[in-house]
C-alpha cells in the first residue's frame, strides 16, 4: 500500500507539468510529420512510414528518461526523500514507485506516434499492436536510464545527460534516420552493441510480420533494461544509506 501511495504521488507530480508532457509527446510527433513530408517530395524511399514510426517511437521514449530522471533528482534535492527514508520502503520499492506511473505515459507516447502514422499511410493491422507491445521493454529501458541518472546526478546534470546526450544517442545510433548498413564498420558495431538499434529493429520486425526476427533483438533490449534497473536500485540504495548516515 505504501508503494502504491508513493506511485500515486509521483503520478500527480508528473501531471503537474503538462507543458513538458505536451513537449515530450509533441516533439517526436512533429519530427514524424516533417520526415513524412520530406518523403512525400522525394522519389527515393528513405522515410517509409512503416520503417520510420518504430524509430520515432523509440526516439520519443528518450523524453521519458528525462521525466524519470528529473523527478527523482528533484526529490533528492529537497527534504521529501529524507522524510520518506523513515518509512519501511526499500530501494526497490522506491524505484518501482517511480516506474509505475511512467509506464502508462510511455505507452501513450508510443501509441500517439502510431495513431499519427495511420493518417500518414500506415496500414491498420494487428502487427501494429504487436509492435507497440514489443516496444514496452524499450520504455522500461528508458525509464531505468532516467532513474539511474537521477539517483546519481543532480537535476541540472540529469537534464544534460537525459536531455541532450541520450536523445542524440538514441537518434543517431538507432538507425531511425538512416540505414546503419550504409555506414557499416565500427559505427554499426557500436550501434548494435547498444540497445537502441535493436529496439527499432524489433519494432520494425513486428510491423512487417517477421516474427522470428523479433526475439533476437528484443532479448538485447530486455537484458539492458534489467541490468540498468538493477544498477539504479543499487545506486539509489547507496544514496539512501549515505543520506541516512
């Protein structure tokens, strides 16, 4: 019950900032519309909507990292968490309490991208729903990255790491804007050593109905998500012990 009460409080904190919520959902949508407009005026199939929308959905989730990181960093910077440390909640309870209200937000962000894609020519099929489901572990990955950053850094540092660095990494190393095979070499190797390109490829495989290709990419994303969330719990526990001491 304490965990759910904490999660409800965090949900209210998120909803108190509708401007940033609108930006987090609206900016990826604007990018989707812009690239689709470019595609409509060029003869080469660069930004085909069925390939583009999973990448835009993954790119948009980087803003969820910023939300989660800023939420926990701001709580650490004031006396709110110090008061909560007197409760029997564990570090994993705290991390879960921050994660739960962010999951619906992340799913909404993914869904908005796909609904917009329907108006841009994406066929309405059951594979679209599958693609949204496949991208949920990616949402947990980005939430975990934000919580890890917020557990270690202050709010100004989090805005730089999750706002500038992470959005650029997820954009350029995911294969959203261009085919990674066109560059190849060390750039492609680095991209596929990270989870972002695997997340996009899993979403695309789901849309195309290439079910056998989903799991090899999805395991990468799930593995990264689990490791990062575990590290976030450990980092938060260290901060708890340090603050209590």
